[in-house]
């Protein structure tokens, strides 16, 4: 643990230049006394760290001292520094480890590239919090993550739900974790329940306990491929309905993102596109068209046009 802290201290000084003992202690989450002991240890090990007295003083490395990590370009460094993995690592309880890794990446760059990469990354912010809609609660994600990483079984109290149905009564189950997936702001646990493939939405986990028992996980699992297969199978089981709508060209991507499947898209030459699509059901089709009204027009089938008209009439009557 101390060796990692000493390395982090060197990298902080390499990246930021002169820092006070108080600033180093806050960054490393240790006491000032610990920082002073670490500085002495670095000096004894031949690391050229020195102290400057006065109001603007602090600790610094002698000019010319550098660490090295070959093969990393400035663009690659920017990608890491601005990575959405910042939000992901916090959710998984690995924020400190991610910060330490980023310090090592930055310190490894040549002087000019380091300044350019840091400046570019400072202009990008990745956040899981939006203006209004917030990500689903993942209170038990850290426990699930530990079980996944350690290869242990996990006991879950989970409220399952089928499309179009209310959540079932929560019950305990023992799961052999295979992997974790974040998709569209939601976390999912892929696992086996008594040997059967199961996918659990982490926000529906009401309680979780990591077991010391080793998980029975198949060898050589490709989590990304497994996720795509399970997602495809899930969508195929939905009762799906087809409908045709007309949408402005600049809203086509928004509409497509809400569909189960895009069957065809034909521009009408007037800045709009006629889309034939598959929805998850009548309710899904109605909600999508309604939330994009008045820009999206339902063309077919007749029940969809009538459903939207009834909603519009009810809203008009309520607000008249």
C-alpha cells in the first residue's frame, strides 16, 4: 500500500509541480505527518524531491526528472482523461484507483504533450446526472461488483418483472455472476440461476450479500457478445406491433432510438421521413408518438391514430 502511495506522490509532483504538504495529504487522503515521512523515504531512495520555504513554498521534483510510459500518444491520453469511465469507476467503488491510474498516465507523457492533453481534457466533462432525469439507484452495485470481480456467488433479493406486467413479489435467489454491463444508463448483472441464463437490473436489487462460495462461471465468456445475444432474445420475445409514422428529418434519430426495430425509412422530399417500425406493443407505440407530438404523425394503423387523438382530446378538455 505504501509503495503505491509513494508512486502516487511522485506522479502528483510530476504532473502538478510544487505542492504543499497539506495539498498532498488531501490528495492522497493521509495525514501531513505521513506525507513528511513519505518525502523522507523518497529522498532516501534517490528521488530528487526538495522543499522550498515561504508562502509559495512546498515540495517539488528537480527539473529534468521524469517517468516513462512508452507508446501513449496525446490523443490517447485525452481519451483516457475525458473518459466516461470516471463515472463508471465511481459507481463501482473504484474512484480512487481510477484517479491513481490517471495520474500515472499524465505523468508518463512528455512535457509538451502532457500540458496539451490536460488542457484538452479539462474542457470535457462526463456526467451521469442530467437536467431532469437521474440515473436509476444502484445502491447494491458495489456488493455485486465485488462478487463479480472475486468470482464469488451472490445472494440477491430481487423483484423481477415481465414486459407489460407488474413486478413480482421479491424473493431471494443465489446467482453465479458472469459479468456486469452498463447500457443506456442502467446497470445489469449477467449471471446463472441454478444453471439458467438470467439478466438482473441492478436497480431492482433490494438486498445483496456476497457469498464466499466460488461462482460456477463458464470459461472463456465474452460478456459483450453474451449481452448482445440476451438483448436480442429479450426483444424477440416482446409482443411487438408494427406502425407507420411520419417524422421530421432532424428528429429521425430520436425516433429510431425509441424503436424496437426500424423496418424502413423513406424521405418524402419535404423535410420529413415516413418510417415503418416495430414497437414493443400498442402502449409502447402510443407513448412514443405522444411524447414526440406534435412533430410525429401516426399514419397507420388506424387504432394508433385514434389513440393519439383520444389523448389529445382529453388534454384539451382538461385544460379548456
